């Protein structure tokens, strides 16, 4: 009874190597890895990174923190009611900005997705618009609209709306592309038209993601809306900056505390809503490695059959889902009412906006001279260091924040700590490090490390949780230990996602480090703030253009690496 | 035939809440034996296999596998046991992103210390062994192809090579060919049994298809609602007899059972399984 499988020529094993063959892809990834290593070493030296400086500065940080205690929630000329009003308008700004971005991103997403776009050229144009929106920092959009429309919430809304397209349009496009082709073909085969097909097969697949990603963006926008206030785009940020400029640190920390709590609540709410929208379809516990779908299927659908009834039953889940649109409308209405958006003003001002934009052109690369080059380089190495060190720490932490790996209590505690960590505005963290280690790139590196850990540890643990439990059970039944099991069956599927998120973080950090300079944490932000204050628009334009190009390059690299790893 | 039992169950029962998955099962399998486990979906086949390698603890009864008291074993003892017991799954359960060779290598994790990532993290001797095992299943030329891009039959052959990498004394297979077409099924079963025969490995395999069981196993065991209802030497009976026995078991199962009172959701299932089993026959 010998096998008849003879696909391999006899004796092949003696000739075959037992190390992976060298492929072009492998070489490419190798070069990328070496390049990354060189970049890290160079950045390490350029930023003078070291933990010693931090320890020697802890005393000063503590003194500074003490001076902010106890926090004040009002001052002589700033009542609590006044503050709550500012907080409300900050929230309104975030809500309306996100809604605007969503409305604009949905068509862009469908045009940018390979399976729904009418033409490849349309797809390329849509993708470029989306990328451009991401590359221009929201603070620049805010400046443009402030110049055109004056100080207020409106510039903030428009800035958040346009900049968020960069993320939402991309996620929507990617999400729509992931719609399985089978149902599409089935609908098309029934003779449905193009638009009908999209509505019947792609839209139902994409719509939970569309809302869920918008909620996620709302979280991010609530954080950014504070910073936008710094440049006069309305909301609490304006007061926060005034408090810091006048050294009212107790009031400043009070505002930060209020915002932190608000962001925390928002994050929890949106996580709740998102899980209601998407549902926990996938069983994530590593223990259930053989599926029992058969059982659960027979358990569902227990409604009595009534031939006269042609409407779905109002089950709890349906009531929940059906109320979401109304909830959204109510929130939008409240935000609209609170923000008092001057629509007529907006409609009559395209000329002013166009004028405000043209001020930045043509970009002037020469006036600032070497300052521009230096600042850009500083921002870049700051971003590299922050991403690298923060990413390493985040990777370790992510194992404790993954439900399918960590003990359930450890998992909960770490997740809560990460949420709190994410709620503290980055600029505030930067200010604290400026106090501790003095102004300069080092403070920026530390601030980015803190932000990176809180953000990336979450994304990475999500990557780890996505691993299919089946192969894990198989590895466990070979008698492998727990650590061996995780590395063999959980890490490999998560790896492309982790690398992708790391590169995405580099992109985020580079844009963030361009802002950190505003509070003295080194980099191009210092020059940016200066040129903005001195109305040197064309140099600002040069800074934005350079940022744009670098962001594009990072994105190309990350696209390539992601594709190569998949 | 050898006489030392490598697997012995005495009055083993296992219940999940109200479900009695195994009901007073007593059974001995001696070294080198090849046993096929027949039974309808839900009859407790998977539960039996998972009780043997300690992934489930029995509710009552006694199990000894390779001298280990599975019901009482500590975690480290169970791990030692699992290293000697290979397991092949219906859905293959390979890590799709890793190459075929890396998947085979992961079968040796019980033999090395510490976590491993990437082919080169394993010692050369293991790599050579893994490649040889891939060659044995006819896939040496696919060593560096991603497991996820292989066909179903090829994936199951990689999974068999992975199980062999454990150098197991026992191989448990849970419907290893249920997701494959008949021709591929035949090849994979062929391969699995001949390897185990060469290396004198004891095999317990759940199957749906009577003819496959007849062709390969020397002993056929039937389960029904957790109870042992059939235990025959396949050499002592001919194919039609076993098929009759199996059918009889099936027919009995499709009749309303006085114990369960013929509850609604269970009704439909045996019929459909019956017809698919008939198609397989
Ligand atoms: N982990 C579990 N939790 C609850 N019930 C289970 C579990 N595993 C098996 N069962 C039940 O035990 C019975 C036997 O299942 P199983 O051993 O998977 O049968 P088979 O493999 O023969 O199809 C079924 O009724 C099943 O619902
Ligand atoms: Mg089963």
C-alpha cells in the first residue's frame, strides 16, 4: 500500500536547500530593514536620545505639575458656565466636522474603490484628492479658513471636515474593496444594473464600516479640535492657549482635565456603538478552536412563523439598530444649533477662500533658507525616534492588551490605561516634557513616544486579536508551550498589520512633530508658528508643500511594504 | 497484533451542561492498531478524540493514554503527552501566512525550547527532517510556498507532515478528508495510513465514509449519541456487512428516540447526514 503521489522528482530533497530561497521580495524587505536600521541609528544620534536626561528632569516636571494643582475650573474673568459653553462648541465642531467629512468621503470612497469605480482614471483622481486632504495638516486648513471667514467655529468645522477626508475616504475605499465578489456577481447575474448591484451587494457590506469608521474619526477629531482652537478656530483651545500664555497653569490643567474626561467618555461611547454596529461575529477566544456554528444556527431564528407578516419583528437588536440614525440626527441637530453656523456667510465667501489659498502660492523655499531644511530634518528624526522607541514599547504592551493572549484582568487594566493615555492631548504632554528636559527635539521625542505607545499598543493588540484560533489549537496539540504557540500561530498573521500600523504611525508622528514645535519641542513647528504669526504665507506654503511630499513618500513606502508582506 | 493497550477508556462519560456527549464509553486500542470511528454528526466523535489527548477532561471515568492518566494529569504532563499524540483536523488549521516548511517545523516546537519565528530559527537538523517529511507527502517542491496558497489536499498533506514532525506514537484525525473531494480524499487517506503503518503509529480517525473506513482501518467503532454501538474487526466482516451495520445504526438514529422524545431541531439533521453519507458510499 504505497502512495502514488510522485509530484516531486526522486532525490530532490538531497539537492534542495533548507533555507528560504532568495527572492526579489526578500531582498526588497531586507533593504528596507537595513535602511530602517540606518535611519534609526542616525536619528538616535541626531536627537541625542537617552533616558538619563529624562530622569534628571523628573524633578522639574514634578515642580511644574505641582504648580498646576489644584486645578481651577474657572477664573476671575472666566466662569464655569463660560467654560462649559466653550467645551460644547468644541464638541459641536468635532461632530459637524466629522459629519461633513463623512458626507464627502462616501462618494469619494465609492469612486476610489476598485470594484465600484466607473473608471481607473476616476479612481486615481479620487485617491489623489483623499491623499492630499491627509497631507495638509488640519491646522493649515484652519488657518486658511480663519483668514477667509474670520475667527469662530466655522473654520474649525471646515478644517476638520476636509482633513478627515484623508482618513475616511481611504478607509471607505479600502473597506468597499474588501466586499466579497461572490454576492456581487450573483446580483449582477440576476440582471441588475450597475448601481442596483452596488446597492444590493456592496452597500450592505460597507455601511456598518462607514458609520463605525466615522465614529472612530470623531474620537480623533475631538482631540484635534482642542488644538485648532490655538489658531483661532473656535472652541476651548483658544482659552487654553490664553491661559498658558498668561501662566494660569491651574486653569489650563482644569481645561485639560475636562477635555480628557470628555474624550474618555466619547471613546467609550463610540466603542460601544461600534461594537453594536459591527457585532462580535468572530469568536476570539483561543479556547474554542473547533467551531460550533451548527448549534448556534439552530438556536437562532426562534420567532413564530406568521404567513401574514411581511415586516421584520421588532427584536431588541432591531430597535437598537433602528434608533442609531435618529440618535445621529439628534446629535447633529444639537451640534448645528450650538455652533450657529453662518451658512449665508459661507456661501458668499468662495472668493475669500480662494484668495486665502492663493496667498500660500507660490511657496517660498529660499527666505527661510537653512532653517527650513534643518526644521524638516529635526521633525523627521524626531518622528523616526518617537515611532521606533514608542513602537517597541507598544509591541511589548500589545501582548498584554490582546484578549486572546493576556489574562482577562491584565487585559482589562491595560486597555483602560491605554484609553486614558490616548485621551491626554499630545501638546500637553509635549509641554510637560519641554519643562522636564528643556526645549528642543528631545522633548518632542518623548512626547511622541508617549503618544505612540497609547495609540499603537491598541492598534497592535487589535492586529493580534484577529488571528484565527484554529491553527493555534493545532499548534497547542503538538505540545507546544504558551509562548511558542503565540509566536507560531498568532504573530505571523498579525505581522503585516503590525508593520503597516508602524509605518502609519510614522506618518502620523511626522505630521504631529511638525506641530510640536509650536510649544518649543523642536522641529519645523517652530518655524511654522513663526511664519504664521508674521504672515509669511509663502514660507508657510513651502513648509506645507515639503510636509506634503514627505507624507506622500512615507505613504508610498508603507503601501509597498504592506503589499509586499501580504 | 500487539497486546499492550496504548489508549484505554473505562466508563468514560463527558457532558456539556445538559448534553451528554460521551456516555459510559469503554474502549481499548493496542499499539499499531488502525481504528476508524464512525458516527453521525453530533454523536461525540470529536469529543472522544479531544478527551484522548486531554483537550477535554472527562466528567467521569478513567482514561490512560501511553501510560498517562489523562483525567488526573497536570498541565505539564498533558503537554508531554500531547507531544506524543499527533492531531489532524478537518480544516487543516495551518498558519496560512507561513510557508509549508515553517508549518511542518512548528510540529517540532515540543522538541525545542522557546518561541520560534521563521525557518532559520530552527536548527539545521530539524529543517532537514521537516523537508524530508514534506518530501514523504510529496510536497518538497512546495516547501517555500505559503500554506494558504496550497490546494485543500496539499494543505492536509502539509498538516500530516506537521503531525509526523512530532514523531508521535498515536495519530488522532478528526474527519481529515471531510472538506476534500473523493479522489483527493483517497490520496490523503492513502498517504496518512501508509506513513503510520511504516512507522508503527497507532491511528484513531473519525470518518463519515464507510468505504474509506473499510479500506484502511482494521477495526471499526461506531458511536451514537455518545454511546459505543459498534466495535468490529474489519477483516472479520465484509464490506456490505459493515455497511449494513452502519446503515442500521443510521436508521435507528433517524427514528424518534424515546429518550429525547424526538425533539424538533435534531430531526432534520440525521436525514441530511444520512443522504450525504450515502452519496459518499
Ligand atoms: N465544547 C462544547 N460545548 C458544548 N457542547 C459541546 C461541546 N463539544 C461538543 N458538544 C456537544 O456534544 C455533542 C457531541 O459533539 P461532537 O463530539 O462534536 O460530535 P461529532 O464530532 O461526532 O460531530 C454534540 O451534541 C455537541 O453539541
Ligand atoms: Mg466532529
